[in-house]
């Protein structure tokens, strides 16, 4: 009886390890390569007549998704977001992973329809590296609360990474309609996600919810309340002085 | 084996002998069975092992004792105590904005599993449970930081207390990361250490963030 149980467990463990080995070639990277790819993800390529090579690697994208989760948690905490159903961490993880996996699958499906030459791993990798722009933008704008700064970052940083992804996709698709469909959806989803991340977790959501509950709730506030006033004021004045001197 | 096809044993030589090989006492378990010893001995042995590992975490030297005999008692105790101490922090008393008990638990274990898988996929030589063991034990400085934060918050929740908490949590976070790196980075090929250290850094950063933003009601 115990032998049976032991054998079953051993075979289950073995199948788990066998599954890990499937993913092993996608993690075969060097730190130099990861850094190079991170920087490359912000540079749009010029050559769109020649199919661009996409590295099918999962380490970078996975780390970027986790970094985005951490930054999102930081943002949610400083903006005092109250999640009614569910937990803060669960929401952050769900949002980021949902975006990465869901939009990748959707784009892969669209690419299949539009006859683009891209595999699922490459799509995951491309979108994952595109999140690098999101990470930078959110990291900066969750700490310095200027809306105009966010819009500038959204356009410049978000735009650069979108342009890169779009250029790579365009280089791998033939036909104008297909290119338009594919790149239009990707650009829209990517930029809208950044917008969503900023606005959904930046302002205090409880103000909206609490006005439904009682009349003597505090009014809708737009400033961070959780971190003390000092660090907020320091960062804001630093940004102001930098903007003035430029 | 074609050469052995014509070997035949003559009928008059007896073919017999002992089929069992006498086993000397190679392992100490052969001398005594741990089932018969008093319960106190078993518990004390395990407690001593756990205690030795805590000491190893406090002074991270490159010793293999932490890696060789892994156990998950220490990480469990640390995880439960950290999750318990993070209770009771809420901005709204109806449904709290602080992490739930299960949330902290899941974050720590899920994060540790992900880091372990990552280090294995990058070609690490450490086994799954050894890595879990190390990561769990290195949560200890952060648990100490949580304790200190709670004590500081008993005194008051102003700017000074925030700065004190920031310094304490920051120092403990650095200590955790260095301790776990000292144990785990050795098992990686030398040029990939940074790839393994980064997720560990993120993991302890998230835990430190949960500790730092804890405000009791």
C-alpha cells in the first residue's frame, strides 16, 4: 500500500520536473542579453521590410510582470485604494498577469487570422518587454503626482515601446489591412492599459464608493494619504525645481 | 554475450551460498531506531536543528549545513508569526485594507516557489526544497523588523516613527537579501548570479513594503 503511494508520488514529481524542462530553453539567457533587450524594447526599428528577429525568451518578461506587480502594489498603497471584494495583492497579480497572458493570447489569435509570422512565445516575449515602458512610467508617476508629467511620460515612453512592438509586428506581416488591424489593436491595448493602471489605482476609489453609503463621508480626494506629507512634499518640490531650471 | 553460451557448470560442484550480504552498521540509524527514543529527544533534536539554522541566517557565512538538511519548520513559524503580526491593520474597519492572513501566507510561499523554479530553470544545482528552506529562513530579519515596527507604532504614528521604521525595515531587507544571496548564488553559474538575485530582491521588497505600510487601527 505504501509502495503504491510512493510510486504514485514519485511519478507525479517526475512529471512535474519533466514539465519544468519544457520551459528550460526559454530561460537560457545572460544578464547582458537581458539588459540589451530591455534597452532595445524602447527603440523602434527602422527596417520594416525585413522580418525582425524576436528572442523567444521568458525570463525578462516574467521579471517585468513581477516588477509591475510590485510597482502597482506601491501605487495602490500610496493612493489608499480599498478593494472591496478580494485582496490588494490578488488584484495586482491578477491585473498584470491577466494583461500579459490575455492580451498575448488575443494578439496571437489575431496574428493567426492576419497571417503574421509570430509564435506564441515570441508574442509573450514581445509584449512582456513592452511592459518595461509601463514599469518606468508608473514608477516615476506613482511617486511624483503631476498629471501633466504622467501624460508626457505616457506619450513618450509608452509611445516608444508601442512603436517598437508595432514596427516588429509590421515587419512580420504582409498586407496593409492585416498590418493595420494587428498594429492598431496592439497600440490601443498597450496605451489604454497604461492609462488604466494610472487612473484606476492612483486616485482614491473609496470616495466614489463611500458616497453611496453615507452623507458624512470625506469628500473625494486626489492626493496620496498613506505616506507622510514630508516625503510627498519633498518629491513634489524637487520635480518643480527641476522643471523650472529646464 | 556470445562467449558465455558454452559455459556449463559441472554437476559435482555445489552451487550454493548465502544470498544476503551481511550489512555492517553504515548508518547510525541501523544502531538504534528513532521510533523508540523518548519524544523529548526527537523534539529537541529538531529544535536544535532549527535553532542552528536561525543562527546561520543571522551570521551568513558560506556554510552548507543550512543547505544540506533542509527543513520547513522554521519558515512555517516565521511565516505564521509575520502573518499574525500583520493583522489588525486597517483603514476601514468593515473590510480591511491590510493584508489578510491567507494573503501573506500565499505571497511568501508562492513567491518562494517562483524564485526556486526560476533558479532551477536558469541552471541552478540546488534542489527545490533546499531553496524553499533558505528563502523561508531568510524571512527572519523581516519578522524582527515587523516586531520592531509594531513596538514603535505603539509609541505613536508620526513622522519620526515613520523614519525609524523606514531605516529598520530597509536594513533588515538588505540583510535578508544578502543572507539569501550568500546561500543561493553559489549554486548558479557565475555569470548568471544577477538573474537569480533580482527576483529575490523583488520578493523581499514586496514583503518589506507590506511591513512598512502597516498601520494599526
